[in-house]
């Protein structure tokens, strides 16, 4: 009888401990959410925090988006040092944020053109189908008079075997850009490219 009583007590102890652990975890999540939500730029939801153990990358991206929003708010306040710091941190966590990437490249452009170009080109790994990123990148190629590099980049991006493929507006933009670059070198290639555009 004593052994059986001990088993019942042990099960209750485990159940009680589990309930306390869950309540404690949810309380911690709620407290952390309210702490983060003090700032209007916060993009992290309660669910993001609650599911963080199994969706860590999602939480990391949301924290990046929050830092990016904070950066733009700091720029409006003319706090450029804090804005630049938050922009870099935010982009490292939310790498597909084109708005932040283009802004960071512009900030680099004045003092470090190579870093500005690298920032834009790295974005192709995360948002190659985004017309805003492509416009910024190829405008910067033109500014640097780097037609050869631009031509090489259009060839890579328009490769039919590229995964994922470039589609829609982005593909049309790249086709027009490539046609403009090769116009003087190869009129026949230019005609072929332009004829491939939809009516």
C-alpha cells in the first residue's frame, strides 16, 4: 500500500511541476512582450516570443525589423549614429529588408563605395526579384561606370537555370538594362533581348 501511495504522489508532483513550469514560462513571455512593446517600433508579437524555442529564426527576423524601424525613427530625429547602428543590426537579422539595405548602401556610398556595392550585391541572395533592389544596384553600377560588372550581373540573373528564377517586373527590368548595355557592342543581341519582352 505504501508503494502504491508513493506512485500516486510522484505523478501528482510531476503534474504540478509541469503546470508550474508552463505558467512560469507564459508569465515570462508576457512580461518580456510588454517590455518590448513599450516602443512603438516593436514588431515582435506575443506569439513570436511564445514559439521562440521552435521558431527562433522568425523571432530573430522580427527583432531585426524592429531595429530597422527604430533606425528610421532615429534618422527622423537626426540621431544618425544611433540610426546607423540600428540599421546595421536590423539588416543582419532581417536580410531581405530591401528598404534598409538600400539606405545602408547610401550611407556607405560617401565614404566606402566598395562596401556600398557589396551591401547591394549581397541583397541578391535574399531579394533578387525585388525591383527596388535591382534599380538601386544598377543605378550604382552606372554611377561607378561599372558597365562590365553590370553586364556580368545581368547574365547571372537572367540565366534560365537560375534557382530561384527571376520573374515578372524584375526580369523585364534586367532585360531592358542588359539591352541598353550591349546596344553598342552587339545590336543583334539587343534586338533579341527586346523582342523577348511581353507586349
